[in-house]
C-alpha cells in the first residue's frame, strides 16, 4: 500500500481521536453521577457514541489491507483501540504515537473482564468463568411439580423466570418454594427473575353471542373499519349485507382506555403480534376508527396485544399494580425485569421505589421492547448505571412489531453493541427455539437464531410442552458456539442513536 493512502488513513483516525478527546469533559461529567463500578464503562460508552457518530465504512478495507481491523470490534475499549490503530499507522510511517496519559483507558482484556464481572454480579454466578446463561419462563405446573424444576435445572436452566402478569401470589410462592427445595437438595443456585407486568396495551374482553354460543373473537378483513372505544361497553361484531359489504363496523374495547386519547389520525396500529395492521382514520372524544390495512389473521380476539410504534403514549411504565408487587419482588427475587421502559425518567421512577425498599442487591433488567426505548437506549443505560446490578433484555417480539420485522436484525445488533460498550450484560429473548418448545421439532431457522444468541450473556426460553428438550438443545448449541465466537465484527456506519444521544447529553450539561 502506498504512503499516500497510509497518510490519509492517519488523518482520518486522528480526526476520530480528536473527536473523542473533545468529548472527554462530557464523559467525565456524565460518569461522575453513576455507581462507582460503572463510571469507567460510562466513559467508554460516551466514546463509543462519538465513534459511531462518524461513518467509518470508507476506511475499513484499507485498514484491513494493513492488518489493522480491530476498530470493527472496538465496542468495549474505544479509546485504547483508536490509540493502538494510530500507533500502528505511525509505526508504518517510521514515527511514534503516544496516547494521552491523563485519559483513563480500558484495554481489550479489561473490557472483556468488566462485562463478565457485571454478568456475574447480575446473575449472581459464583465462579469467575462466564458462559451464556439460560433463563426459562416457568410453566404453572412447576408450582406443584418439584421434579419439573429439577429436570429443567439438570437440562441447563440457571435462571427461573416468573411472569407477574399471569397468576397470583399463591401460585408464585409455590414456584419459589420448589426452586428453594431444588437448590437445597441439589446444591444448585437457580436464580429467580420476576417480570413486572407493566401497562397492558391490549384489546378488551370480546364476548359475542352467536346461535347460543359465546365467541371471544370478531372477524376482520382488509379494507374494513374497526372502532376502538374507551367506554365500558360490550364489544360488537361487524355487520355485513348480503353482498358481503360492511354495513356497520365492529366495536372493540381496550384494557387501557387512555390510549384512545394519545392516538391521532394517521397513526399506525398493530394487533396480535403484528398479524393485523391498521391505521387511525378518524377520532372522537371516546373512540378512534381504524381502517384495516393488512390482516394475516381472519379474527381479532380478546386480550390481544396492541402496538403503537408512532404514538407517544403517556402511560406510566411503572403501574400502580407494579408498585404493589415490588415488596413481593424485593422479598423473593434476585432480579426484577422492568417492562415498557421508554426513557431515563422511567428508570428514575423504579429506582426511587427500590431505594425506599432498601434492596441494593436486587438486579434490574431494563426491557427494550418498543421504538422509543431503542431510540433512548444510551440515555436509559446511563440512568440505569446508577445501580450496580444492571442488565438489558432485548424483547424481540414487541420490538419487531414496533420497528418493523425487516429491521429487527439490525436493531438487535445495535442494542448488543451499545450494551457491550457500556459493559452491560444482555438477555436475548422472545421465540428462541419456540417451535421446538411447543411441538418437539426445531426448525433450521430457529437453530441458527439460537446460535446467534450466543453473543448475549443470557438467553430466555418461553414455556411449552417440550421445554426440557428446548433447554437441552439450547445448552448444546451455546456450548458449541462459545468455542467458536465472541461477539462479531461490523462495518460501523454512522448510528443515528449515537448522534441523538450526544446532542441530548450536551444540552443537559449546558
């Protein structure tokens, strides 16, 4: 490679280095507000945001030709990485490079150890060696079947997830008691993770009497209109004439009527995991009228999820019921999962309640499951790093509906990169080996997905009749993948979330 190209690369990397140095004051001010164990990681996160606010694709091939490709894996040790690239470039030109001795830097090995250390803290692992954990959503049967929990643990489950949106205290206490029994009798240390329910943005109860039968769903067709109402009335099916033309739209109630107030004409709306897509065409004080744009299902049922990706909802992330449940969580859980997080203020609200309960050792996992939480992720991480034990869950089901299925791979990778830059462990969730857990047969696609999940520090499986087979298969896949991979490389195009976060932090610092 000629000296002109090397000289140009040198100038480009110096520009990146100077941009990082220009933001060091902001990094120091931001880190000072956080838990001591996260301060160095917060500085690295800020440096990573600076790095990713620059489009680096045009320099990677030339760096790789020189054998300098480490910037593609710079997430955990940004300053040291950029400095090392400069050292190598200067060495090729017969010069030397000295990094700023005043900068508190993290090297590659230290970055890996920091992430492992934080994963050990969150998941309460006793050993120093870190592998990808397996979390399993407990089925109701585990409340009465001690042996099932034991079998799950023997298959590879290390964390038991209790979903607080389903069941009651009596059921959960029996599950907890059986977990304790398994731990005592086997010497294992299964941890308890409890998910707060959060606001339930769902359809209401649908009860339609038809020929002396009660149906819990209404028909939907593309092009039809559907009315959502905040009034506490019974749902009404659509009415068609003899030619099949819609004469009267269906009326459906919603479990959180206040979403009606937040919706506006033109807002997209998705039902039932995105299988039914509509758009708001009109609105009154108590109702919104939806036009069905796409219907991959012929019926809309009771208590089906509603996603509003472009609507700014005023719903609280922490509901009154969640607050009531926190003492129970604080007493029994090792980790609490926080649903519907959208911004740093949501994190503050939870932390105020946890401070009041005086549970500094309770781990917190922030669930990234909507567009707003993804766009605010670095700010959410920085607020979350005010407590020691912190993790992030990539809730890919809702997130895919919110940001579009075609973008989910891109977005989940960005979440992994940002969390690695902050040295925050990630839980990879939703539909991992779902077909296997439900039918006993794994698809090729979900085996590939399970292999990719080895990039995270924990993987969550949902319940199903064949959950034991799913746990054993996942453990086998993860064991094989950990021998081959550790995270992955990227091309490092400019990230919008990086520039947005830096702008927000600068404004708050002024």
